[in-house]
C-alpha cells in the first residue's frame, strides 16, 4: 500500500510504504530509499520526543532495528528473521522536526546468522552508530493474531 494521506511527502529518492498496524506501523510512518544503498527513515514529530524535547533513544533504536532488516532484505530473499543482537552508541541528540534516516551495510551473511552495521543521521549529523545480527528462521514463527 502506498497511501500517503496524512503523512509528510517522501523526500526525494525515498518512498512511503504503509505498514500493517503492528508496532512498526505505530512507530512511524517510515520511508525507504528507492535507489542506491538500502536505507530507512522517518520524520521526527513531537510524539517521538522525550522530556528533553529531543527524539527518544528508543525511537532511534527502533529505526536501527528496522534498518538491520532493510540492509539484509536481499540476502533474506523473503525468509523471516529475528533480531539476535543490537549494539548501539548514541552520538548526538535527534532533533524534532527532522528527517532521520539509517544507512548501512551487511557485514556477514551466513546460512543462519546475518550481521549488519549502520549510522542513524539527521542530515549530515550522526545520531547513533549501531551493529547487530539477525537469525534466519528455518520455518515461520508461530503467530497468534486476533
């Protein structure tokens, strides 16, 4: 679905994709880079902020976790995966009202474990450095949905 009603227009080179209303759908909205290296981002809004009036660290970590899957998407080739590790270092506060995005790369792609690293930025300002690993699931995880 590409319905962008009520959302900020996608920045040049990025596209909005509506996510089903699970956690990621409520944490965004998120935008994905169309061409070039994989990337994912969002426009920070007041509801993403903490009491210090900057983007909450948990929001940046959510973006980093989503970015791991974005970077590994082609290697996963449709397989399901889960996050095993997510390491991070906060570098600068995230401004409210900015387009914040994650760029990165796959560093190792084994049969069952994939590793990636990246940087979350607002413009040219680095906000968070991160790395992590994903475990490819050999069969779909059981899901009980209402």
